[in-house]
C-alpha cells in the first residue's frame, strides 16, 4: 500500500510541476504580447507627432529584455 501511495504522490507532484511550467509559459507569452503592443503604440504615437523617440526606445528595450529572458516564441503565436 505504501508503494502505491508513493507513486500517486510522485505522479501528483509531477502534474503540479508541469502545470506550473505551463502557467509560467503562458504568463511570459502574455507579457511579451503586452510589451509588443506597447512598442506599437509608442511607435504610432511617435509617427503621429504625439509621442517621443525616447518612449519608443524604452518600449523597444523592454521588449528586447523580455526576449532575452524568455525567448521570442510569443512572436509566432
């Protein structure tokens, strides 16, 4: 009986770990999409004359930092 419980506990732990990894992945993709949207908005504002080059550069740097940390998979989804 103890072997069965140990296996069940191990399987449950593995499931929790996989779930957490998936959650982290989804959150990183959402954050990347938000940063990309902010970059687009900053660029649009700059082109229309109501934004600044600095704001566009800051948005680009934030996006590049996110890509360096989490990859660019969110760009393809």
